[in-house]
C-alpha cells in the first residue's frame, strides 16, 4: 500500500518495530559511551590528566576496532540467516553486554567498562549490515528513499540524544547506578521491539561462512568494487562520514574557543546539526518524488561546500583569552550568530540530502544475495575514512591551522572529492541536471509508474511533443532508460551531455545515413539482451501541431529481433512550451510560461505478440486524452 506522506511508514509493522530497534541500539551505544568518557574525564583526570587523555582516545579506538575485525563476518551472517531472528540474536547479545557494563559502573571497574565498550562496538558491527539490507525486503521500491530517510534521521537523533542522556545521568548523584539501570533497560526495550519485526528470508541460505576476517574482508572489498557505480557510492558514503566526523569532533572546541560559547551553546549547535541532517533526510522523499533520485547527491554536495565555506566567513573573531563563556541567549544576541547557526543547520540539511540517495542506490543496484556483505564492505571503508579524518584533522591543527580554517579546508576538500566522483560516474551529474530541469521548469505529476517492472528487458513508447520529453520520462522512472532519438536532438547543446551519459541512441533515416540507422538497431538489441529499458518516440519527430502522428514501423523490427513487453506512455501539457514547436522552431522563441503543469501517464504493458504500431498509437492516444 502506497503511503500518503513521510509519516505513514511509521504506522506500518513492516517498518516501525525495526526503526525503534535500530534507534534504541544507536541510542544505547551513545548513552554508554559518553557516560564512560565523562567518567574518565572527571574521575581519572583528577589524579592523572595524561592517563585520562589516553583513555578517552582509547575509547574511540576500542569502539571502532570491531568494524575492522568483524564486519566481513557480520555481512556473511546477515546474508545467510533469516534477518528478524538474526536481529533478535544481536539484541540478546546487547542485553548481556549491558549487564556487564552495569556491573562495571556499579563496581567502578574501568577495565571491565573498556572491555564492554569494545563489545558494544562488536554489537554495532553485527547489526550494521542488516540495518540496511533488510529495508529492500520489507519496503516497496517507491518506499526505499523514505525508509532510508527515517533511518538516517533516527540514527543521528539517537546519537545526539544518547550523548546528552549519558552525560546527564553520570553527572547526577549516584550517577553510576542511573547509567547502569538505563543501559540495561534500553537494551531490553530494544529486544522487545525486535520481537515484532516481520520475517525477512535469508538472501544466501547456502552460504559457507569464511571465519577468517582478513581473507573475507579482502574478498568482500573486491566484490564491492566489481559494481563500479555501487563502489563509487560507497566511497561517497564514506566521505560523508569523514566530513561528518570532523564537524562533530570540532564543534565543541569551535564553539568554546572561536565563538566563546559555553556547554549549552555546544549542545544547541550539535542539536541543530543533527536536526538539519534529519530534515534533509526526510526532504529527500519529497524532492525525489519517492524514487531513488541520485541527482540529489550533487545537490547535497554543492550545499555542503557552499555553506561550509560560508561558515568560515561567518565566524567572528575569537574572544579574548579568559573571557566568560556565553550562554545560549547571550550567544544568539551577538551580531552574526544567526548566520553561524543557519550555516550549521544547512550543512546538516544538505548532508541528509546527500547521504540518503547513496544508501538507497547501494541497496537498489547491489545483488540481493550479496547486499549485507556489500554493506559490510561499506562499513569497513567508513571506519577507514573516519580514522583517516581524525588523523588528518590532528595533523592540520598541529601545522597551525585554526579550527575555522580546518573546516574551510574540509569544505574545499568536499568540492574536490565530489568533482572526482561525479567525473568518474557522470550519471550523478546527469541526473542532477535532469532533476533541476524537470523540477524547476515544470510541476510534474505522474500516474501508473508501477506498470514499469523492476527488472527485465522492456520497451517504452511515448508521444513526442518537445525536446524535454526524454528528460521528463527518464527523470520520472526508477530504472535507467536508453532512449532512441533523432541525431539532431541528440546533438542539442547542454542536453547532449545528458543524453550521452544516459546511454541514448542517436538515429536517423536510411536515406540520410543507413550506417547510423543500422548501428542504432544493433544497440537497441544489445540493451534489451542485457535486460535494460529502451525508450522510443515512434512518431520519429517532434509533433508540428500537437497531435500524435503515425507510429513508424521500426517498433515491429525491434520486437521481431527482441520480443519484449512494451509499455505505452503519454505526455500531457508540454505542447506550447519553450521546447515544443507550437510557435515555430523549438527553443527559437521567448519562453511564454514557467513552472507549468505537466503529466506523464503510464499504461499497462502490452505483450510483444500484440504490440503493433497501430495498437500502441491507440493506447498512447487514449492515455493522453484531449490535453496536449
């Protein structure tokens, strides 16, 4: 059942129990970890400050280390076993770990607490692959972006709230007892919520587990690299965690040393950063039209760079040494503070827009039998990037950079990394251009997109009204469409980049160039043999009068060689646009309307044995109706 808005998924049993379970897991991680760090900072530091610093850094290392050691094994286990039962096993383990942690707090046993922190990292490592691989099994394709958006929002809010609660509880009188009770209670609640997660059949039940972490890690990373787009998406996700870890690590000192704010201002800015990520994540579903729209990734990357750079220029001069730290209202009343606040919110927001489509793309493009292992490979690379981020930040600060300068360098790095990824995989930039054109130029409504199957070879046919037709149709469909188009339209400036990147097929008449024509038919057959979608405009030209012209016989030739289903489509509302021929040559006159309403109506598939030019023209005309 399709849902009406972003919140309807939270009413579904196939999503809500899992969402609560993963939220409580991340929440408990951070309650425990921050309570332990504060315990070390205030108790150990009082007698041995140098040892306290070493132990605090050790805490971060102990939590991340299991991701390197056990991610490969976790990916295999998640693929091999039924996922809801596997999650319950992991939650039972969490209860045991938290009972050990509670004992450590009550006995004030620091070695035991450090051991349990390592074990919670192990718990998170086991849970990581199933966290994303279960979503495609419980959600429909059009719900995948919304599901990932909620997971990202929930994870970031859990990190923030868990960090705050851990600090609050350990600071209370008998704080050790409060933390001990809290971590066990949260673990039990996580297990109880996991009992309602619906079954998710094993993706690879016959998989033989390789228990050697070194060889299996290498094998998983090599497998992840085999799908070029997926691997570049994994690198993009890892870059997000690189950048985010730098911001989260530097915000406390940035607030204190540069902005002159106290601990409440730190909490405010961290909260706004997390809320920004949550808002950006949830915005993805609206902006993408409930499909995996990778065109949002460059949009997010641009925002991260623009507002990252602006944060540097918005930062005021550091207060004099020894100045009293500002409270929230004193900080907000200072000149320029709202610009800093806005920059931090928007960095988070564009981070959410950037990351959600990447996770959804990895889920969509990976083989279902290997998805958990691909996610495990992603987690390993994420851990590498986060460790690298900490080392690079330390090195740059030691070279004399201030924290604002470090954040500026990160924003510039982001632009360089994004350019590198989008150059290697131009599909990201192509989809961004399509998304901008379609969503800025038109108000688009679609109907019947569920008639397009999720896999298998397919031919789609549509009426041809304007130069934007291929972009509108391609921008609405979840699957990439390889369009056959007139070679003159194919060579249109600017749009040519989009068409080439999308794998479009230029064609012309046998009279003009028979070689191009034959090459076009060969490429169509090759795409269909690979199980892809090919789109054609059977009229063979833009309509000169807004009516649907005769469909050419090329359809029959294609189907004779490659008998595949044909999906008819109709575009409505494009006649009279700047890109149509209503007022003469397309794009040869001044635009007369902007953001006009346009519709794409998709009909039911027609079997290849019935798909004639005449029948398909009738279907397209019926779908279009009288509105041109």
